[in-house]
C-alpha cells in the first residue's frame, strides 16, 4: 500500500489540521489551535506527550499570550465538544474506548497514532 510522504512542515501542519477537523473539532475554538500546536510538538518529540502540563501547555501559553491553565481548559473543552457531537465524525464514534471521554494524554495518543498511520 502506498502511503503519502510528508515533504514539508506545511504538509505536516495540514495533516494535523485535517485530523483534528475530522474529529468534529471546529477550527473556531481556541482549543483547536492549542491542540494543533501541541500535536506538532509531540510529533517533533514523542516525549512531550508525557510533559503536557509541565512543558507543552506553558510553551503554548507563551506563544498565544495566555496561561497554561487556559490552554488546558480550552483543550479539554475542544475534546468535550467533539465527544458530545452527534455527527458520525465525532471523537466518540472514532475512539475505541467510547464509554469514557479520553484524558488529554489519551486524546493526543489517539491523534498521534492516526497521524502516524498516514505518514
């Protein structure tokens, strides 16, 4: 099976955007942009997935002139928005353990796995 080759950072960023959107997370939410920034960091260095609160959220907060707490809350809100969405694209429909909404870390593991399967 032929898999697409990501030729540039722009291509990777587009793939991340499409993946997030495919889960029903609207691009108008601040959490969408925070998720995108965090996922790009995780794809660059997989260890960041274990350092969300300590390193990732503070870096995103600095980039967007906000606080780590607001970044965390916006990401959780975006995940929740997708979880309760009634469409067939929702996170609940695609997440294997659909009884419980995933934590931030579980969510990032899930989308990282989806993105890596496209690389």
